[in-house]
C-alpha cells in the first residue's frame, strides 16, 4: 500500500532510524506513528539498481541510424546507412559496430512514443515522465532519486556532467536542495578540475574546520529566522560542499586522471569517452544518478555525415562502459540508460536530413536488473509509429524507478500541500525485468 499525501513512508522512517542521530521532531514521530497505525501493510520494492547512468543525446537522435534500422524499407526511408547483424541476430545500424557485439547485454525499446515535437517539451517528457504543464514544474528523475535516498559515501546523490543539461533536469516543485551538482568543466578537457572541490589557497584543514563551525552558527541563526526553501537549500549546499572537500574518498571519485591510461584509451580520449568514464567512476563511488550529455543530434540536414562524425566516439565509449561495468561486477547494480527527446522523421527530407518525430523512437537500457539481449516493442516497417507495445515516458520512468526500489505512484508534496504522484499512470514494463 502506498503512503499517500505525505511524502513519508515506513521505509523512510526505518532509514532514518538506521542512520541514527538525526533527531526527528515530536511532530514527525507522531506522524510516523499515525502512518503505521493507519496502514495495514506496505509494499517494498527490492532495489536491483544502486545507481543510474543516464546518457542523454540532445537534439533528437535518429532511431533509424542507430537502434532501429529498416534494411528492407525503400531508400528514402532507410537512408544511406547500412544495417549489420548484432550478436543476438537482430539488425542494428552500422554506426554501432562495437555495441553490435554487446547486444546480448542490453535491452532496446523500439516503441517509445509521445506527442511532443518541440525540443523543450520532448526533453521535459523524457526527464520527468510528465507532459509539460503551465501550472507546475515537475522534478527530474535525478532530483526525485535525490529526494528519496539522499547522499551516499559523502557524494552528491545527483551529478551532471559537465553541467545541468537543461532546465528540466532540476528539482521542479521539490526543494532546490535536490538540485544536481555540476562538475562545471568537461573531464575531456586538459587540466580538468571540478569546480569548488579544492580548498582555497592558504586554507589548511584546521582553518577549514574553524570556518565550518562559524558557518554552522550563522546558518542556525538564519534558519531560525527564515524558514524559506532558499535558506534550507543553501544549508544543504554548504553541508554537501563540506562533505566533498573534507572526505578524501569523495574527492578521489572525481579524479579521472587516476584511471589507468589503458582504461582511458579504451573509452576514448574524447568527449564521449571521458564523460562516460567519469560517470562510471562516480556511480561506482556512490553517486545515485549521473546524467551526462554527448553530441548534438538535431540533424535536419545531411544526416549521414552527421552520424558518421558523432557515432564512432559514442559507440566506442558506450561499449567500453558496458564492458567495464560487466567485468568489474557493477553492471548488475548499475542501470545504464541512453535516451533522447524524440526520434527523427521516417522519410529523408529535401536537405538529406530528418526532422523531429516523437511518434516512435528508441531507448537503450542495460544492467540494474534489466534483461540483456532484449528487444521490447517494435516500430512499423518504415519506423513511422509503434507497431507493437507502445511505451510512454511515464512507463519508462515507472520501470526505472522500480529498479531503484521507488514506488512510482508514491505522492510527493507540491506547493500548497498538493499531493502529486512521482509518475501518474505509468505502467511497469515487466518483460524488461530479469
């Protein structure tokens, strides 16, 4: 049974109790006791994934030139790129030769669909599981996971590489305490350094501790005077910043230069490779959700050279990520998701490109309890619309939340004490779950 309309659950109560020393107020204790008395039982979802690596391809990546080629369609539909056989016997685009050898370890949804053909609206759909609303800004999946679980190993629960990719990747109606932490620079760049992660010049650990004590006193004063979200969020920001700076294990997670040269080269010494390698380091260290972006996929013109330019680095990096997670035993507990805001038109246009097309497109999932070697759903012979098992963004998010142990229709509190389900009406895609 869900814990409706309060944002609290017996599970969160047990988590707080196990953590110890977090001082629940009397009002909170009474609320938990009331919940326990009112609810006859609770549904607990076993979390098969401890972390998520979300690789977002902004602009709308063409499904025909990636996960869902149509080798038997007329040339004006299939395009100039060829299809190759994967190790599962399925067709995949020639743009993904390395991933073709790993298709037994991943699942591809070929029947993603929604109705939002504008970049902003499609992006909102894919980051939140909701269609955009003028009345409410919905939280992204990363912020929801941050809200539900909080930090682990002194690391931010939600990190963006290199920066927050769009306005819909934030906390929405949740407190800004659940906003993502951004690296602030690209791990592929020379002299890469995470913004604000080091102590200022001339500040040693003793001086750092004194500053923290002074700041805590100031924070306590302002918190008592002002109960606003901005003050609470700033307190949270400082606490997490101190945890990052003061914990060697946390700082070490961001040191991509600590990786062996052979591993860095396996991923590729380029934007795709180093961003995915950084994502793996952070997920392995304890970050719950890492979002990274790569490339620009809004290919209205000359799609063939565009794909040939951007896909090789992506294919190499993604294949390296899957192999790396698999050989280190992390794939079973790390869910990798590759998505875009929509696909591209079935027919090549007059400028040798493809235009926006949300009616059908593809998403790749791997690890975290997702079945490998799985193709779910299908597009029709010209990749125009779903032919079977259509999947909405809410269905995808419900499934991903399920793998993280989160009940997707649990209610969170929006402004005005308005209960809003994390996902409204999403269906769990059971065949994808191992």
